[in-house]
C-alpha cells in the first residue's frame, strides 16, 4: 500500500486536501448506502460520465456557481473512487499501485 502521509504535499494545501477528501468520502458513503454497487465497467463509466457532464454544465454556463462546481467535482471524484472499489478491485484482484 502506498504511503499517504502528508509528507511531500504543499503544507499550505493540506487543509484544503483534507476538506476535499472528507467531502469525497462522505459522498461515496452516501452513494454506497443509496445505490447498489456498479454491475459492470460500462455502468461505472456511464455514471462517471453523467457526473462529469454535470460538472461541465456548471463550468461552462454563466449560471454555474463555485458551490455547484465543487459539489459536482466531489461527485465525479466519489464515483471514480466507487469505480475503483466496485470494478477495478474485482478485475485486478485488489487495488494495486498503478503509478508504474
């Protein structure tokens, strides 16, 4: 398992990183409680794509807000994590460090 200690991160950004990760984990937990696991890589991709399109709508539309962009970005990240947990871990026999 990779070392996820705060060493190597910009000290001024650690609070923002912790806040972002906390929001993503809460969103992931809520999604896991509300919905069944992804049944396939295709389904997982489709959900991520839908969330990404909602983020794009917030970014490109003049009516988008910083709060809306943050919320949609959190949902994209949470669904990407869910993909890793529900699909990639099963396909690969567990999550591995893929940095090469």
